[in-house]
C-alpha cells in the first residue's frame, strides 16, 4: 500500500492518475472529501496538523510520497509525518524536495527542505529524494498576462533554467513508489533544454501565433509586488534571492537523470505549450 501526501497538488494529481493506470494499490490523504472524490481514488480525510488523522492514514502503508504546500509550518509538518511513518512501520519515503536544499540556505523553502532531508536521513527509515528544477507548470501563474497582455514578468535576466514538466516528476515518483526505491539516493530532475525566459517567450510566440514578450524587472520590484499581494515576507525575500541566483545561472545545468531512470527523454517546453494551448490562448 502506498500513501500519497499532497495528492491534490500539481504533481500529486498526475501521480494519482499514473498509479491508477498501473494498477497500483494506493490511497490519498486529503483535507477535503470533495477533493478526494474528484481524484477518483481511495482516500482518507486528514490534516498534517492532526497527528491522529495522519496515523490513521498510515495504517497498512509500506511506502509514502511526501509532499505538501509551502508555508511557515512545512518543516514541522513533514518531520511529524516522518515520525508517524516510522511508528506505523513504513518502509520507505519518497520525498519531493527542492534543488539547493540546505539547512543554511538563504532561501526559506530550500532551508526548510534541507531541515526535513536531514531529519529523514537520521530517522532510520529508507528514503529517496526528488529535487526537481523549476516547473514548466509554474507558467500557469502567468497565463492571464500572456492571454490578455501578450507578456509575462520576472527578474531572471538572461539566466538559463532547465525547466521540467511535472508529468516527468510524477513518472519518477511512481517508479520509486512501485519498483526499485533507490534507497538513499537524491535525484536532480531537469528537462533536456536550458532556456532563458526570453527564449521561453519565443516558444510561446511560435506556438500561439502572436508575439509574447518577457519583461525583466528589478528583483526589488518583484519582491515588492509579492509583498503587496500578501505573501509572507520571509517567502517573498527568499524568492527574491532565488531569482537572483537563477539570473546568475544557478539553475542552468541540465541532467540526464530522467533518461537514466526511465529510458525516455524528458518532455520539452514545446510539448508543454502544445498540451496546454487552451490555458494560454
């Protein structure tokens, strides 16, 4: 039995479909029954802040996919899941982490994942880590401005990024959950192309048949906009640090990890746009 934590998220929904197609035995932990019904799979209702509900969800579970929404309580919630999994006799955790995960990172999310990774390594459980690059699906957040303004914004300058489609992340997660779990390994997942945001804009222009522009802004302006939208200061400033790093080429490297694990080439940015034309037109 597999438990999917984060089943209603961007990766989790795809993972549910892939595991169902494979005939795997699994259940999802969801906070809302309506969302569980929408997944169309076996599910239990619970909350990471409710230890009893997490313990109940883990009964009979052998492997866990651990992912949850970013927030100030991420490390506390996920380390509590690790404790509950150990108590329930779980054999392996596949954790979705982040590139640059490090307890000393200036980026809050990377620092949180670094803390969780260290806790998991010391837990006595077996584990594998997924550290994917920047999601192609993050561009869904730019869909309105692409549709209505023909442009999107960022502070990445001409930094290259090895964007990855979440379909590929889910494929690797499903493989680790159902087959060889690759105990104690961390996988840096990227696509096969390293693109600037200007090159991404060109891909959108070609596929949409009209000009789409990338507008680069100062990091300070992007952070101010995030703060104005209500984002917590630690997260906004951490994202500013991340953008600065990406602008300097921090995420430019691509790997062949996906191909080595699956024997398939990762999905391209053109494929991502083609599959989501209805979102951006």
